[in-house]
C-alpha cells in the first residue's frame, strides 16, 4: 500500500472537464455508470466502430472519484478512401465512477477494450464487470496499490532500504593516514615484491 | 525461448492446457525478434500457435505519473521518451494539446509550424528506417539494416543540428520550436532531399521483389478491414487493410491540409501490404518535406507571448523584463487554464493522441497517451492463432511496436 507519509498531490481539481466547452475537439457526453453500457452499445450501433482509447483520471476530492474517458471514432468497417472517410465524428464519453464501484466491460463490443480496461484496473483500481481477464497489465502481478491514483507516492511506496555496506560506514579518513586492514597487506606485498626486484 | 510443460506463473487460468497435445511456450521477453521486451505466452501444437497472449509491462516506467509531477515544459522531456524512435511526434502532439488548452494556437508563428511539420516528417522516415532494418533482420536479411541505419543517421544528424541531440532533441516546444534552424541546415536538407529517391530505390531493390521475403510475408498475418477497425489499428497497419484513415487528412493539424500528399493504402491486409504501405509512406513523407523546404521563409520560430514562451536568449542580457520572464518560466513554469482536451497526430505507428487535463496549475493534472503501438500489438491475439511460430515473428515485425510506448 502507498505509504501514509507521502504528501498528497496538489489535487485542486474537482472537475475541470466541463469548464471549457470551447475546446471543441470532439463531441462530449457525460453518462452515469448505470447507463454507460446502454449508451456505448447505442453508439456502437450508430457506427462508432473504433474505440480509440479508454483513459482514466483521478479526482480524489470529488464524490465520484474517478473519470473513465472513452474516445470513439465513427469509421466505416470496410475499405474506404480518404474522401469517403472525410472528417469522421469523434465523441468523448466521460463516466464518473465512485471508488469500489465496477463499470460494465465493453470488451465484447470493441476488442481492443480488453487491454485498455486492464490498464485502468491496474493503474486506477477500477474493476470492469464481465471482463474476461481482469488482471494487472503494466505492473507486476503481485503489486499492491494503483500507481496513477493521486494519493500514490510518485517515487513508489516507502521501502526498507538495504543496509549500507561496511566500507561506507567508516566516515572520512584524513589524508596521509596509513592504510589499515587488507589494503595495508596488499601494499606491503607490493613493496616486498619491488624490493625483491631491486 | 524457454520450454515448459506446465503453465507459467503470469498466465490467466484460461490458458491452461485443454489436452495433452498442446504445450506452453514462453517467447521473450529477451527474444531478439520481439523488438524490445515483449513476452508472448504461446500455446502451441507442434509448430502451430493455438493461442497467443502477449504479456507487456516489462518496460513500464510510469511516464504518465512522472509527467503529472513536472512542469508543463519539463513533462515533455519524459513524454518524448515514450516512442523513442519518433520523439518529435510525441512532443508535437503534446504541445498541440497544451496550446489548445492555453488557447494560443493562433499565436504560433508560421515558420515554427513549418519546422514542426519538417521534423515530424523526418522523424517518420527515421522511424520507418528502423522498422525496415529490424524487420529485415527478423527475416534473415541482414544487409538492409545497414542501408536503413545509414539513411536514418543522415536524419539524426539534421535532428542533432536543429535540436542539439540525436535521439531526444526536445525541439518542438509549447509556443513554437526551440531556436531557429542552424546555418547550413537547409543545405544539408537539400542534399538529403536530392539523394533520397535513390536511397529508396536501393531499399526497395533489396527486399521488395526478393522471393524469400515475399514468401515469408505475403498472406501472413492477414487482417481484414473490419478486424482492423475492431482492434483499433491505426496508421500503416490500418491502411494496409484498405481503410484510408490518416489523422493528417481526417483532422488536419499544423496546416497539413495545404500539402499535397497521398495516403498510401493496400487492400490485402497482410504483412507484405504493411511493408509496401510503409515504404510508400516514406516517399510521401519526403514529398511533404520538400514542400516545406520550398515554403520556408525567415521569421520568428517562437511565439512572442512571454507568458508561456521563453524570450529569446539574446534579449536576456539586455532586457530586465526578458530576464524576469525567463526566470519565472524556468523556476515555476507557466499556468494553463483548467480544462481537458484531446489532441492527436499521425505518428509513424498510427494515431498518437494525448488526453490532457489541467486544473489550472503549473503541472499537468493528467496526461493520458493514446499509444498506437499498444493497440496495434494487441491485435496479435487475433492474428496469431492457426499460424506458425515463425510467422508470428513476421507479424510482430509488421506491426512495428515500440515498447517505450506500449508500456510507458
């Protein structure tokens, strides 16, 4: 688990997603977890054949803590030229989901949701009901905690440090101090050998 | 490759053997043809793959998490390291997203936009060079590697001249590009433009009609248009299946709608089609570079809005305001108004997107990457079953994954 002494992230954001409708990079929709599956199914049948990406955002100070963000693209499912595609519709579906609430999977609608949902589970700890293979994808299987949560320390959980090796504990030795221990022995042997040569 | 008769630890239970004939084989993560650290848990019968489950995450470095804790400008340093073969595409996409949030798209000087297109297209060629060379090596064609890396070296030289570093020049910045092109850059660029068609002829002559290469790639790893869209393949992998979706045409950015270039597509959807599409793309990329070269006019390369763009270095010694702005930008960065935005560019591997959220602070609140390699690689699960292990190597190569980006 993340160490308790880790400083909380800035986290001033409560919900910056709805404040800038002028950034019209896509059609934007917000749906509740309960109606998410139905809405995405409807979009799929409307022709949003490509699930571009699923992302997650953590707003720890909000009631529904996480945002799961779906980007969909309306593409034909057969060969198409540049002119036929034109500027396809792009839609962003945001779903606010509280901690410990699972979302329905869409991995049966769009195959590539498989890894995307696993990544969100791995890094945010949001589960997806009905996913065929809900396990970690980026972090090792035995990992504890979900790194992209804002309360997870950047440098990872506090760990016990390995003890310093003996030679590192001796402190500074003033210049000119004659060597002791094994190095003295080695020097002695070298001197003997040189004397012998002479 | 290590062989084991019992299922290995990271497997899900559904990969357990159904009968006595199949064997579980762990391919990677040190296998040379996996282009990095990809492990594939294979269930095989003889040489035939029954099921393939790629295991990723060996190169997970937490770039998205790290970016949240750096200034907007600093974050670019780690973001460039995701797709290390095309760092400038990453930087460009991230900068476009941040500029959208800042609302300063109109303030980017024209010369800066042109230079951005120039480096983005050069980086596409360089990235395809690495792909072509390593794809050749996977199939036992060693010579092409040296030709490709020689050509790539020419581009990296230009990149170094412009940005100061071969691999991660961090040249595209929020507000423009970092410094003008150096003296002599255009002469070297002209030389490259001139010799490029000959180089491409060489590269094509080495592999395109090679019967062994054709045997290994034609009808291998076939992806239909429907499957490609369903797996969210983008870039050359999607266009080799006939769907001409190219972000540069569908959602033009940086004035791509002004350039004349074709979007190469094939209908076959096999590894050879992906090979041809990428080769054609290299030609088209150089066509764009040549058009940019003609359009380049002297002018500023960085926005003059000192609230987010650092003032020119020369002015710092003589202007107190410039020094103050410089100090502020370096010591505490700039603030970005709250909001969220999705920006995408056509990277060498496909649609590279950034979903960026700002809470009004001087650090990104969230930087979510849409990594094309991740989704392209995932399609292996659907492509591999029923094929030989040797063909799996071809499929991985033809998808051109970069693991810095898959694992982030």
